[in-house]
């Protein structure tokens, strides 16, 4: 409970920080700057996992070694550059997440409740609509810029996939896990929230098109399953590492009018 409260406070602080940064420069500085609104699309790949931490030490052996699960991502991007070196960026993305784990002797985990789980592999795919609200910072000239994006995000689950095994149905090893293991139940949380950030490059091609490449890391503050003291896991949060490319086109450029009401005051 304490961890959840702390994560929510960090999440809210991140939202307030982005809002304050976007208003931090004076009206005069923005008036002299050519502001720009761009729209575009992005696509890429994810490496993901769910970080599990047991509440019950006597059941730690029921967790296999995790490896990063591959998935894809794509979506829409809107960016507003409203002052030199700074802007805001909103996205609506489809992302594939989830986890994969394997049992083997090298990790000291191969027996689960008396059943040999050597080389058994299992996992579950999760699919989300991801909505980041990012501070966009850039350095460099108009043709080539180094970019940094960071801020809070909210994810809404669209699919809770079935558990996938590398062993056939009816194999006794599927029944090795005790009843009540959340990984094999249908109850789960559909809403996740957290922080994301990364960096990359923005290359202008011609007069209109921008090509961007970015590496981004996301850390979920919400848990996939209940995390009270009586529950199996005290933590079950998403973590993602993504590599994506974007194509963006400026659709509006303008300067603030010098005879605006703010100037008269």
C-alpha cells in the first residue's frame, strides 16, 4: 500500500512538472519564436517483462527465470514546439507487452511441488493502448537535432492473452502450480500508469518531412495483479524497452501577435 501511494505521488508530480515546464518561459520569448505543430505516425519493437516479487518466501521456487519478450508497437504522434529547445508531445500507441519465464537447473529452480519443470517455458501476452504525455527537449540545428522525450503515461489493456506453454495440454507439469497463482487466473488490472523516457535523433528531409529514431524505456507503477499483504505478489509491474521510428510533418507554423491583449496589459 505504501509503495502504491508513493508511485501515485511520483506520477502526479511528473504531470505537474510537465505542465509547469511548458509555461516556464515568458510571453515575450515565445512571441519571437516561430512555433510549430506537427503530426505523424510511429512504429517499432518492444522488449518487455513483468517484474514479479512474491509475498510468500516459501513459493519463490514457483517463479522461473524471465527473459525479455518481443512485441511490436505503433501509433499516432502530435507535437507542439512552442519555445526554443522545448515543446510537448502527445501519443496514442498500440503496444504489446507481457512476460516469458523458463525453468532450468542452472538457476537452481527446476522442481515445483515435486514435479520436475526442467526446460518448461511459459508466458502471457498483454496488449495495451498507451497514452504518453511527454516533455519534448531538443538540441541542434534545424536539419539534425538530438531529442529527449520524458513524462507520464497511462495504459489501458485491450487484450489479456492466454498463457502459452512449450509443453502440450494434458502434461502433468501444467498442474504443478498451486491454486491461486495469479499468473494463471483471469482476474487482473486493466489500467496501468507509469513514467517513460528516452532519446534519439530528428532528421529533416526536404522542407516538410522529419524522420525520427528513438530508444525509450517505460516503468509501470501500477501492478498487473492485486498487491495486498494477503495476495501472492507484492509487485507485478510492467517494464518495457522500445526502439521506434517516426515520420512527422509540420501542419502549422506561427508567431504570437505583438498586439495581443497580454502585450497591452
